[in-house]
C-alpha cells in the first residue's frame, strides 16, 4: 500500500499571550499552509500495511517494552534560552494599529512550528491574526524580514488545487530594499476569494510602510554552540542514534531507513538554514514514517505564554507539548480521516519536532511512541 506523507509545518499562527497557555487534551491549532515553509518529509515514502504483530502492539501499547539503548545523561545540560529579539522594532499590535484595526481581526499567539521558530530565531518578526469571515474564522500569518535581501513584491492572490478537500491558499508579498514581508492564509474550498481580501491587504500595506521607514534594526539573535544540533551535518544519523530511535517502535520486517529532508527549497528556507542550520530527517519504520526536525537554540518556543498544547513528560527535556489536529488524507484515492500528532520538545537549548499522520485508532500507541523517539533523539543527538 502506498501513501504520500506530507508534513504540515505551519500548523498554527500567532497571538498576544493573553490566551490560556495549555489547551485540553485533543485541542487543535490550525493555520495556513505556507509555500515558504521548508517541507521536512519526502513526498513519496512507502508505508506498508501493519502486520498482525504490530497491530497487537497498537492494541495493547502498555504491554510492550521498548528498552533504552543509549546511556542516560550523556550530554551537558543547557539552560533554556530566552526568546529571540527580532531585528525590526515594530510589534504585531502596532502593525494592526497601522492597518486601522479592521473589524473582525484580532491578534493570536505565535504557536511553535518548525517554520515560525526557525524564522524567529533568524531574526524575523512573525505575527498571526484571526480573521472572522462569512465562511468561518481563518488564521493569517505575517512574516517580516529586515535583511532577507532584495525580493520581488507579489500582489495578494488566491489559488485552489481544484480538490474539494484542499483549502484555497492565499498569499501576498512585498519587498523593500533588503526587507521582505509575506502574508499567508487559507479559505475553505468553496469560499469566495474576496473574503478577507481588504483586511489582508491593509495588514500587508502596514508591513510595507514599516519596511520603508523602520524605526531601527537590532542585531541578529544570538545562539549558543553548546545547544543540541548547533552544528548539524546532513541527515546521516550515527549507528547509535539509529539503534536508539528504531528501538522505540515496532519495525515491520526490518525495513528501516532515514531520509535527509531539504531545508533549502526556496529563498526563505535558504536564508534560515544558513543562519541557524535547521536539521530535518524523515525516519521510516517499514509501515509508518515520522518527521524529526531540530531548530538549534529554539528551546524557548515551548514555554512562551499563550502556546497551546498538552504537557507531556519527556526524559531529558525541560518541557514538552503535544498537539493534534484533524488530517484528511486523500493521496491514496480514498479519503481517510487521520490525525496529525506532533510532539514539540525543549531540550538542551534546542527544540525538537516529531510529527506523524496516523489513523485515529492508533493514537494511543503513537502518543507513547513519540515520547520514546524524542527521548532517543535528545539522548543521542550531538
């Protein structure tokens, strides 16, 4: 059975920190997919049907043992870093003021995704806004770079894949000297393309004015070479790390592999990779795959006020949150309701994202296995 596995990197948008810091079990955080976000999972990973033995392990996850194969406390502890200070001095609230505070638009908390953490650690300003539209509420992401280099502007436009289960993607961008701003959001498939257009254009124009007349630039955020994966090599795990990760799941017929995932698919990804070297790998277990990504020195992201998720205990971590959201898989020709589950972990100064798309009945098993996989990464990643 073949299955295309796609990692959604922009799972959530931004906000003011006035919301609850922890959501109840199963809470979802949604936001627009972003063409600028680096895809961290190959798009053609084969996924086999689980064997009876694996299905038994899923049905009785508490009965299985997954012994640790790595030494504990092998690495020096690193304190959780402070959140980075963006290069631009503007704030999301100020941008909303400059946009005229459109009716039905409000600020949201920036949720930790690979993209949002990486670009913030590289010095960008990231904002998210909730738009209350006739078709429902959507999240709008705005990213401002002070020093991305000359980039072309593009008018606000929307496009649809023509597949009824895929939302309509809308985006616009503006380049001013070395500054660059990009705005992204999505609409339901059958929504009018003009929904939210006026409000989005007002915010993008406010971002343009900020880039044309910046109040000043701060230095790029600092990093620390002691943080986990601060000098990552291409995705070629050591034998010890492979043994550690693969020991935490039920592998089908020994069919294991690790794929290097690209972080340089476009200009924003290249810029981010060059400045902070985001690491991304796709691990294949013979019947299921996982995206494992590390943002060096991004450990601040898990504990920020307003971040939504279910707290999880992970050995060797300072904090960890699990997020889950509905995921409609239509790549096999038949639509399947699945769940995208992500464990976001702050450890040794960095942040680790482990993401899978699983069937609802497999959730209890993978909630537990994602913890083991993360502990293995934390315990073996240089």
